[in-house]
C-alpha cells in the first residue's frame, strides 16, 4: 500500500556575533525576480503567489520514519531528529543562509534523491504544493487524447477522479526544482484543451488578479 509523508523544512539562518551565537528565522526569501501564478477554476483568472518562504515540502513514497530519517540525515544542510515523525509533518531545520538560487539548488538536490518522490516550494501564507495537477478537458477532448497530450509534457496520470476530471503528477525524471508544476499546468490551460488546469495546494490564501 502506498504511503506518502510530507515534511515541511524550515531554513534557519545562524548569525554569529563575537562569541555569542543566536538563531534568527528568515520568514521570506528576498525578491526572486519571478512572479509565480496559476490559472484558477471558472472564469479566466490568474492567481498570483507571494514571495517564497524558507520551507520545502518533501514527499516520500512507501517510506517509513526510519528510512526517511536515513535518507535526509545524509544531507549536511538538514538537521533531522531521529525521534521525528515524518508522517506528522514536524519541521526539519536547514542550517544555512539561503537566497533564491540556493533555495532552488536545495530543491534540485532533494529531487535527485531516489527515495524522494518530490520536493516542492512553499510560498508566503503557508501555501504549499504537492507534485499534483488537477484538470478537466473541454468538451470534445476525450480521455485518451488528454492523457497522451499530458504525457508529452512530462506528466504521469495518477487517477481519474470523476467522469472527466484527472489528476496528474510531473514524472520524477522531469521534476527538477518543483516549479515545473506551474509551467506545465499553465501551458495546459493556455492550450485551450482544458476547462481548468491547476496545481493542487493547501494552506493560506492566494491573491486573485483583479
């Protein structure tokens, strides 16, 4: 039976002053120069995401706590407790200063880990994404056509949840930084083949384009 665990990892910046060391939490990364958005349901609207925050959502497939600890503890930028329950989403600190480029490099490193299904970004307000895209094709586009089209874009079908609704994920071989979910979801919507195509998220509120 498939089991998926989510880990939200805090990036912690350690500042030194003389012999004293204090830990400060950086709650947002500096402006990364990219405005991330996705298309919402219903009317044509863009939903803009805020700044990136120093958190990462890590999803494991069929991995228990012991194995998850073994996988993550080998990364020097992670501080993982052996008592940590990864199923309970306990934060795991990362002990390094982190700018936007370094944040993406951490995502790349974790997405290259064979035991990790995906490592994806988190935005201000605690808006976090899994490697999942939900879509409904427009009338006249049959199931086999939309599945084939999405496969060409690097997606893998997870399930058909209703008569005409599908959930896909970015194939692990095509997932590099985790930001691919936005590029692909938006490209599918802009193709005109679907009523909507949106990354699946949880937590927080997303700003709507007026």
